[in-house]
C-alpha cells in the first residue's frame, strides 16, 4: 500500500528524511575507517567493556537515561 506525504505524521516524515540523508551521506563520504586495522589493544579493551556492561558492572539502563534527561 502506498502512503502519500499528506498521510504521514510529522514524526514519520522526519524519520524518512533522516534515513535518506544518512544514506546519501554514506554514499558520498563512505566509511573513513574502511580498510584500517583495529589494534589488538583497542579490540581487547572493547571486549572487556562489552563484558562489563553485560555483567551490569558498567553502563546505565536506557530508561534511567531517558528519565534523567527528561526525554519521557
């Protein structure tokens, strides 16, 4: 089913525009890190951080961040 712009909510239209702009920027600029190698020390640190977050040792629940920033 086709939807016209007139039938979209403001948020739906914003989302479509944002996705389109992001896609076009990626097409034009590409990934500046493409082809670069990740150092072992950085990879190890990221893996440690990921494990710490999964274990609840780091990070903050998304709901708490939303509340703290008044984004509810």
